[in-house]
C-alpha cells in the first residue's frame, strides 16, 4: 500500500509507463525475420485454464492424461501441416529446434558411416541464429549466394554442394519475404549429392494451408509456435520450437 498516493494517481502513472512501450497492441512489430503478429487475447486465456496451467511436471501420469492428449494431438496436427512423418515438442524455442535438428543430422550421417559431412550450407540472407547454431554443433559453414532477385543462386549452390555437405538450411519464404521458385531444383540437387534439406519455419504463416514443407522435399523443419500458432512470446515465454521430420530421421528425434 502507498497511502501517500491516490488510486487515480497510481493508475495514471502506470498508464503513462505503458505508453512508453511498443508492442503488437500499438503497432506493427518487426524483429528481423521474426515478425510478431497480433494474437487474439482469448488465445492467451486458454493456457490459463486451471486444469492446464496448474499441471506439475512431476504429477502421476494418470492425472495428466488430458494434457498428454493435447500434446499428442498437436504433434499430429503439426505433422499434417508440415507434411512430415513425426514431431518432437522437446525443443523450447526456434533456436533450440535448430540445434536439435542439426545434432540429428550429424547423428544421421554418422550412423551411415558418412563422417566426412561436416559442413552446413546457409544462404547469405539467413537469420543470424542459423550460422550460430551450425557453429555450436561443430559444423563448418558454407554461404550460398543469392541472386539479383533475392533467391538462391543455383550456380553458387552447385559449386558448394560437395560430398562434405551434411545439409542445406533454408528459410521459406526467405528472410527477404520471397518464396524461392527453384525450391524443387534445390531439393533435387541437395539430395542427389547426399545432403539433407533443413527448413527453418520462421515464416510458416504464409504457407499454412497452401504448401507443405514435406511436399517440397524438405527432410526436417523447425516450427516456431509463437510466430505461427499464437503461443505467448516475449517477456519470459514460454517458447516452443517443435521439430518435424521425415521417416528417415525419426530414430534421431529428441525424446524426454
């Protein structure tokens, strides 16, 4: 209690402070390729339901069947939306999903005895977390040039795509907001030379219901639930970066 301050003064003070902030309630909110959209307020009410928000991770399994059902069904939905075969909801953010996916790719090639594949290709328009993640996973990084239209330069990709490349990481639509018209050709080239095609789902909003990553030849894709499916973002989260994969990578998915 602040006896020297009236309620009216306090309300006006905190209202004035709130106007100093900038967010989705007051305007467009661009943050690199991570543009946050306005989410309906009732979407934030749903996770607050007592039976869901009060769940404890150490509760007996029989008492959390409802929450487990929600998670299982969400995995099924994400697999269908992305055109993948399996989903892990273990990663807690987009960058965490990137990390998990590249560790999976490393394990996949190691299992096949293909230990020379120590390089990840990225485009010069990639989000900054992409090369940072590759470096953390111990990969060398190759940068594929973009052409005058902002899409992948096929000559550059053809030159760099050798037998040391583990995967090409590609955001689609790109950080420049472009849907690369050569995606089928890109996928074919990467797979012909033994690599995998890893999708960054940062801009999945524009594909949902129209195109599936799996149909475009991607082997794995990270989904940002806060960008596409309105989980809270900023101010502490919670974050979520589910990992969706084709059958060939299922055995390498992270598990509890």
